[in-house]
C-alpha cells in the first residue's frame, strides 16, 4: 500500500534505524542516575522515516504523533498524510482516517501517489465495515494504477472484498436501437391494406390492424439493479436476501409515430421489482452447488399496474472436470393478473459448458415450459434450445461470442384458428466485449441481434433487428 514510500527505506536503512532510536528517546528521563534526557532534533526527512518505521512495527500512536507534527509543518506533505491515515485506521478512528486519506489524495502530485492515497481510502472504508464503498474506491484505484502490477494488486483486493462483502450489487444499463420495440406484426401496408384474413372454424374473418399491432421501430433504454445481502455464511452454505428492479423505456422513431399516431414510447414502458430469499450449499468436495430461491414481485406496463408474482426455483450445478460444467433448474411461477391474465408457469432447464482444447468455450441450454390459465387462449407449451461459442482469440481487439437460439411455442386454442396457434422463432446474435477499453473496471459491450418469428397466424409473425450497447464488469 505504501510502495511509493517504503522503497525509500531500503537505501538508508541504517540512517532510519538511527533516526528511530533517536526519536524513541524523545521525552524519556533516565531517572536512576539522575540524568536528564537531552532534547533530540530530527529533520523532516528523519521524522518522516521514523513515522513510517513506527507504523511498520505496529506503533500506531507514535506514528500518528510524528505524522501530525509533519502535517502541522506542511499540510501538503503527502507521505505524512498517508501515514496519518494509516495510523488512525489502525487505532479505529475511521472518520478522521477518511479525512486524512482525502487530504493525502488532495496532496498527491503523481499517478503513484494518487493510487496510494486511493488504496489507503479503500483500506479505511473496509476496516470501518463499509465494504461496498471500499470496492468503489478500489475501482478508482484500478482506473488510475500506474503499472500492471499495482493494477493486479487492486483487482486482487477487489475480488477478496467481493467474497467477504455481505452486500453484492450489480447495476446494468443499455441502449438498444430495435426495429420492433413492441413485438408487433411484420405485415405492413402492402398486405391487404392493413388487413389480415384468417379462418375461424372455417369462417373467414377480417381484422383491421391498428398502429400498435404493427412493428414499431425505436430505441430501448434499460436500467437495472440487482442486489444481494448475505445473512449468514459458512464454508459450505449461505443464506441470502435478494432485491431486483428493472426498467425499460422506449422512444419511437418518426416512422413509428406516423404508423401509430398518438402513441408514444411510454405506452410500452415496463418496470418490475422482485424481492426474495435464497439458500445455497456446496457438496461433494465443493464440486456441486444447490440453490433454493423464493421471490415475490410486481410489475407495471405503460405506467399502470400489470401483475403480481410468486416464484420458486431450485438450481443444481456440478463440476464434471476442469473443462466441463453441467447444471439444471426447475421453477414455478404464479402470476396474478391485473391487466394481464392469471397464469401458472412451470419450467425445466438443463445446461452445460465446455472448454475445448483449442480454447473455444461452448455453452448450451434446453428449456421446456408449460402454462395454465383461466383464459384458455393464453395457455401454451414451449421448447427453447440455445447455444453459444466464445472464440479464444479477439476480433478487433474484443472478446467475441456468437449465439443461436430456436424456440417453438404451441397454443392449443386460438380465437383465430381452429388448429390453435404455432409459433416458431429463430434468433442469432454476435457480441463483442471490448476488454481493452476499461473505465473503473467496466468494459463496453456491443451485441448485434436479429430474430424471425413465423406463425400459422400471420398476425403474430414478427421480425427484429437491433444493436445492443451496454457495459459489464471486467472482473
């Protein structure tokens, strides 16, 4: 932490020891022989070295006294402010230690000094029990680290705090230009003058498409926070409380506003909040992990209440080898509709990940779902298959991942067709993570995605094309 200070001691160790011996004798009285202590005068440099040595040997009060004398002489003495902050922290005077660390940051005149002052502030916050704030200061230190070794040390401290911090919080933000923000029909004005013709039990029926039933291009803005508080933890188990909030807002293009006059992006906004409890434990020599979780939630659509939720799930994962992991989950959800239909949903998923000898990382998942609802037209069964691969070598300096997904959804009954409704969707995406662009430990990401949904009922056919810009933590 005091690397920029400690190396000064190596060249003049003997001088430092002499200074320490002299400084230690200040104010002492040799009473037995009637001798009186002689005053000792130290130069600022000697007093600085004595303060550092006192700190190193664990004599925080003496280090504090020396550093405060130096600060009284020169408030811009960087080393003295750092030593003062460290000494106050060791003595448990955290408020004053934070003030000293800020004074050191103000006095810093180089990148290494700013890095050292920031690391000291992180230490003070951590010792005071403010581990989330300590992680914030470590991200600042990572950003300004003057060399790779110091940066690696700050990242190592950050990872340690992440494990020991009972709070774990993740923020998300993204901007996504999208050709179909409302998941509207792909059919446009060239199709029967905005009309669709379907068969209802053999009888022709015409539907007049409104603007919002058609695909509307625009931009999606996503904000999210996902936080966890660890109530209790042992070597093999943990009890957690969770909270998650998400918000999706939209703006429509001029073309979309012409297609749907009087409609704005706020009409499609969606927000949700969830809170819950989770329990997880490790087994088989830490090669398996099982997690139970229960959540309650609420959502809003277009600014109005949409639905309430109860969710429960069990997840299990195991390490097959150093290259292979497998897992599965089972979940159930009860949706209490306000503007939506009541719905019970069950899901079963299996997934796996494997690293090839070439360095390629491959991931896959298969998910089956089924629903029940008093509104029978909303009931469906679904099967999803997803796969992705991460390349071992960067593209354009970025980590590259490519994904492909297939989804089939069948509705047993539909008001538009005697044979029910069958949707088939293909989705592809390519993601670049720009790890060479690092700001406070965050990397920008870009995902290009597209999907085509085909249906036996033309009303539900849709196409999507978009670009997703976001950020993710580098560690």
